């Protein structure tokens, strides 16, 4: 364990148990994602994003941007997942949102975005 992580645990141990549990849940969820979905190595080529025209002639990202413009006020402080201008899911935690979409088989082609307050 690193010195910084030990320091974080020491400070967290001074917090009320309910807050400690919240921190622990977030950390465990983050670790679960990291362990099962490791980051791409610097030796691996990154995928390239391309904007494909949809049937209506619009880019899918354009549809997502229009949705954000019209609806983002309703989702302040949350992570949202959009696909082709349609809200697929929303949650306070990006990790939980990712997990639920993956379990539902709705992860492919989704764009994640955090709506700040």
C-alpha cells in the first residue's frame, strides 16, 4: 500500500461510519471496474472516433448535443448516457451507470457525459 493511500484511509477512519461506508462503496466499485476493465496500455493503438451520418443526414453526436441543450437542466449533478440523441440512463455515479448499462446490454454506442451543477 502506498503512503498516500495509507494517509487517505487514516483520514477516512475519522469520518462517521455512514460516510466511511459511502467512500468504501465508491472505492470498491471503482476497483471492480479497474480490475475487470484495465486501461489501454500506451503500447496499444487507441480507437479512432468517426462521425457517421445517420439516416436523417445528421451525425449522432449532433443529436446528442441537441438533447443536451434541451434537457441537461433536469440532470444536474448526474452522469448521463446518450445514444443517437436518446437518454439511455442517468445516475450520480458513472461507474454504476456503466455497470447497469452493461448488464442490460445497452452499452454499445453510448456517450457518457456528466452534467455539472
